[in-house]
């Protein structure tokens, strides 16, 4: 994530890298006193109207800080933004926040449910490889999107714009380039430092939603998903949380489909919360047999409760999910996606294996029998589960979003002071 602040002549900036655990920034903040387009690049820069030249922020409607978040595509892009927004609101409740996303993206429903205002913009993907014929019209689409975004920025007049990834924010390559113009770089893990300009990095961790850091007992969380299980629930009950990603992971869904029923039949006190992903839900729902100890959902708005209920997480290895696993101290089986550019998820899974002892199963190795054996081995070994949980909690940085929010306010204050000198 890249963050930059521009107020009159002084130039102060930060970069935050959380879209991948190891590489490439995904968030850019730009503050500037005059409303002009030259700093807008792929919806990243933030124009700022200056109605009072002695003030560091506009005062046409309110003296409150106004912030736009550009976030969309997947939960891994949205929820770091929501986490930072929550912390900004905690520090200053008068802060005005607007999320921008695409009309058809999952952000159009997930963001309003988080309690924030949402508006749509037009955004277009940059296809990889970059020389793909599908990118011929990309410059035209980019200009069109910039003009449309300019109108939104003009209407809201933000002081800060943050983009946490997805087409609505900017391609990863663009964000990586922007990091060279930043004054600070925030990264999730020490291994990320080498990918950014020397002397700029601060290891802050990945922003985690506030609700994820609040304690909820396993029993209370479990009854939220399985209200009829109170008679059969005891200290030996085990909950497996299956996360195929917010959009779905076909290989994981198929592996679970071929073994979940037999596993529940054999283990009478085991429960499964299975997030299939939005795109795969209808198909899975038509194939899955109803079971009182199984919850099937396309996407969960109560992930804090899902993690609290879980004894084991089976998931892809996206950066956000990995950070949530660490923050909640959950043992995990990670199945990195082979379809993510530059093998990002495989590298994430490797880091998780080193930090928290996560079991890594490649998609080539994945089959229902292999996955079931891995699940049963971990849930059957209390010592291993405790060790994985302890390691994860030690490696976690749950206060990342609070630290980032404080840096944002400090950056604005510093820029205001510099602008008056």
C-alpha cells in the first residue's frame, strides 16, 4: 500500500504493502491542496480543494477530515480498508468516509453492510501479460475511468484517498512504482522490506478488522452458527472453518464435497462452517446434502464469529486471510492458489509455515483423502494445535490498523505544519 501526502510545496508520503505478504504495494494516499488532475493515476491520487489558503484542509462543508477508500474485487482488498476506516473513526468520529467500488463487485453489498457510505465508479482490468491484445483499449478505458473518478473526487472533495487493491484502485505494478515516490513504506512482514526502496520500510503488519480482535468465546460463536447443537456441544466439539476465498476456490470446494459427509458421520462432535465463495455457492448448494452440523454459505459478514468458533481453518493463502489466522491464533491448513501472479500465495503459505507451523498442501497434492487426513491429524493432536496457535499469536500484529490510522493523522498534521512554514 502506498500513502502519500501533498500539501502545497512540501511532499510527505507513506507506502503500505499488504495486498501480498511479501511483495508489491496496494494502497496509495495522496493529499494536495489544489483540485487538479495531474496527480491522479489509475484512481490513486487525491485532489483536494483549498477554499482557505491558510488552512491545510477544505472548509466548504465541514472541518472534518474526509477520506475516500478505493477498494474492491475480493475480501482481501476490502477488509484492510474497512479495518483502517474503523480505526480512523475510533480516533476521530467526525471523520467522513466514502468507499468507491464497482457496481457489480462484491464491495457493493459488503461495504454498506459494514456501515460505510458507498458509491460506484467505472473500472477496468489490466490483463496479464501486459502485452496481451486485450489491453489494446486499456489506455482509452483508463482515461474514461479517470474522468469519472475525477467527478467523484470533485463532489466529495477528500483530503485523503486510500486504495487497497482491486480494479477500482489500481494495478499492482502501478502501486509498486508509486512506492518509489513515498517517504515511508509499511509492510506486513520483514521479508517484504527487500522489495522496496532502502530506508523507507516500517513493518506494521496487515490491517485486521476491529471485530476480529475482540474476544468472543468459542461456545457463544459456535451457537451463532449451530443454535440447535446446544444439547450435543461439549468441550470436545471441534469446528472446521473452510474458506474458499470470497469469490470461491473450485479445487477446495470439490475436495470438501467428496469427503465432508463421511467425516461428519464418523466424528459425531465435529462441525463445519463452509464458505464456498459467491460464484460457487449455487452449484455447491445443489450438490451438498443437508446436515445439522454443516453451515454452507457463499460469503460471511460475521467472520469474527467464524474464526472464534473455529478450531482449524482450511483456506487459500491470501495475505488478508493469513494475517487473520495469525491474529486469531488458529491452526491452519493452507492450499495456495496456483493462479495468482508470481506465485504470491505459495510464498505466503511458506511464510505461514515458518511463522505458525501451518500445514501447506499444494493444489497438485490436493484431493479429498489427503485433505481429510490432514484435518484429522491436526484436530487429533491437541499439543500440535496448541503449538500452532501459540506461534501464530506471537507472530501476529493485531494493532496494525491502529498504527496505520495514527500515521495517517500524523501525516496530515505534519503536512499542515509544513504548509504554514
